[in-house]
C-alpha cells in the first residue's frame, strides 16, 4: 500500500510540475522541476519506492522508445545516418575507453573493470531526456534529428560494453570476440524482432477486424501493448529489448502509411499517446529525484569506507562530468572534420559547421533514466560473497552525471543557440505546400465525381450543387484560382448536410493523396503526419456534425 501511495504522489507531482514550471519567476526546465518534486516526495515518505531496474526497464522504456521511433522523421534519420552512427557507436566506444581510465585515475580505489562499467553506462544519451530538454529549447530541426537518432541507437553499444565490463569485474576475464558477437546479435536481433512484432500484430489485427469486427478501443489498446510485446520477445531471445522497441516504433510509422486506420482511431490514439508520453516522461524524472537522497547517503558511506572525506564526492562528480563533456566535444569536432575531409576527396563542397553548432551538439548529450536504471543493475556482491567494489559510489556518480548533463543542456543550450544562423527549412515548407496543392486538386475531383454519382431530384440537385460549389471554392483558394460563387447554405439545414457529405468525400481524397506521396518518398513522414492529422480532425468534426444533424460547417 505504501508503494501505491508513493506512485500516486508521483503522478500528482507530474501534474503539479506542468503548472509550477509556468509560474516560476525564472525559466527552469520541466525535468529539473520534476526532479525537485521527487526529492520532496522522498523527504515526505522517508523511504520511497525500491527501484527494481528490470521492472523499470519494462514499464517505462518500451512505450517511450516506441513513440520516439514512431515519430522521429525517417528522412532525416537516413540522410544523416553516417553522423548518427559515428555518435551512436564510435563515440560510445571512445567514451568507454577514455572515461574508464579517467575514472580509475581519479578514484584509485575503484577497480579498472568497475571504472569501465561506470563509463559504459554513462556513455549513452537518453531519448527521453533529450526530448524533454528539446521541448523548451529551440534546437534546429536537423540537429534535433541527429540527437534523437543517436539517443535511439547508442543504447545497445553502451549496454553491451556495460555488460562485459561487469562480467570482467566479477570473473576477471574478457573476450573481445564474444563481446563482438553478442553486440551483433543484440543489435540485429533486436531490430528484426521489433519490426516483425509490429508487422505481425498489424496483419493479425487486420485479419481479425475483417472477419469478426472490433470494438472501437481495441486498435488503440493493441497499439499501446505493441512496444511491450516487442521488448519482451527480444529479451526472451537474448536480443536488445530497447532496440526492439525502437524498431517497432519505426516500423509502425511505415504501417501507418497504408492509411487503413480510421480517422477517429488516429485522432483518439494520438491523444492517448500524448497523455501517456507526458505521464511516463514526468514519472521518470520524479523517480530520479525520489532516489537521489538515498543515493547520496549510500555514496557517503561508501567513500568513507574507502578512507576518503565525503567532500571528495563533489570532486569525483565534477571531474567525471567535465571529462565526459570534453570527450564528447573532441569526438564531435573530430568526426565532423573527418566528414568534411572525406567529402573533399569526393569533390563535394560542404560548408564547415560553426563552432557554436559543434558546442551545442556536445552540450546536448543528455543522460537520463537509462543510465540510472542501468547502473542500479550492478550486482550487490561478487561470487565469493564479498560486496561489489564501489557500487554505491558508482550509482552516485551516474546520478551526478545525469544532473550535470541536464543542467548544462537546460541552461547552456539556449545561450549557445541564441542568434545562431541556421539555414531555413525551405525544403520542408516547399514539400508541404506542394502536398497541399496536390491534395486540393484531388479533393476537387472527388467532389465532382461524388456529385455526378448522386441521383437527385430537382429540389435536391440545387442544394447539392450549391454545397459542392462552396466546397470546391474553399479548395480553389489553395490552388490559386478564382473561387466560385454560391448561395449561403445556412438557409437550409439540408444544404448543411449536403455540404458535410461532400466535404467528407473531399477529405478522404486529400488523405489518400498525402499517404500516396509519403509511400513514394515524395513527402517526408513528418509533413505527412502533420497534414493527415489536420485532415483527420476535420473529418471527425464533419462526421460528428453529420450524425447529430445540427451545427454548421465551417
């Protein structure tokens, strides 16, 4: 019962944080407010929730990673795949090696394998934390796409390195060949299983709904369960459940382009996912704040057992955090220079990025829930029964890195990005305008075909013709033609109904055209999702008005 009360208090803290962040005199990012409220909860309940890392991974990470994979723009992900892989793989390995030796030098009492394990778990950035910071910081779109792609893919490399460093600390042995094979299976297996689960669920749902029908909430509930299914299936087969959840989300974005879901389902599902994302994101940071006091108490005891003064905790935390920041800056700068050098060898001319952009990418390497949950999986004891060396200190340092990276990104990024000249996103705007025009042409043709198919008597023919004229006129304004004139449909309720029926036909044609453009890669999924959502909202509005038989069309 005590744990349920704490969880309810955390949910209330998430709600309060949304209002509190808007009333504070200074601009404090939402994650930091939530961490502070979590610390207040820890003080109020004395001892909060005993965090089970396995349960935490299962409950929080799959839905959040699934949603990030679903909504991340795939055009940007594939366009910048080289840079993303350099950060997701190369930077993680570079950080593990360099930071491992730095930690061992800074804290001689920490064995080298444990230092490598700590370096491995603080090396991946966290997509939840990155998204939370980006929500209140004006990060350029392309830079944000790179950061999201990095945070979605670097978990596997960091967790594999962490797993083998812990194994080395326990057994005293390490096999590079075994580590490489394990990494390949974790990555490839996780991606394949996640994609297969989404496709399988989609096909099964389609077959069942055609054969037996379905309740209105079933597709939404099944969609919510998909990331958990992908995660559990991958973990059961020894692959990466995290990458499986990401792959399931990315695959879901392609399944969505088939356009088979009802407009009502898409609108309701988006609202459900937005609520779940807000709640889960908030609880992650509240939970981090709730754990911090006990982490600090345990770390003080650990450092005293090592014969050092507790004040050294601040030195260790600051040294590790600054070391990680410098390593990230060095890697980002070096990898970008290497990319420019390879482009020059191919005869391509690329503009060198501004130093502030390099600094911004370095500062945006935010750590989060993955780091905290991962470090808590450190074993309590070695096989001989002795305590695992420096476990509490490792947990504290991981938490300190999370806080430092959050503070740096929250307060440093806005200042670095201020007045930064970023190329305008003309391509996306042009694609959106082109898609709107194509959809408008298709809508006009659909209205004309619908009007021709209707068998009307003389009185209804005038009403439907007038309604069609008004509908076509609204689309003609998008096509830059002179709008046709027509009568005011408000004179007759039947004219309103006729107009709504024709508008629904027009919206269906618009939506089909948008999906077709996205399927043929003539429109980015980010723009197509925006346009389809607009159409779905209008579709839902007209259908509700049609069913109720009152209200006027816009």
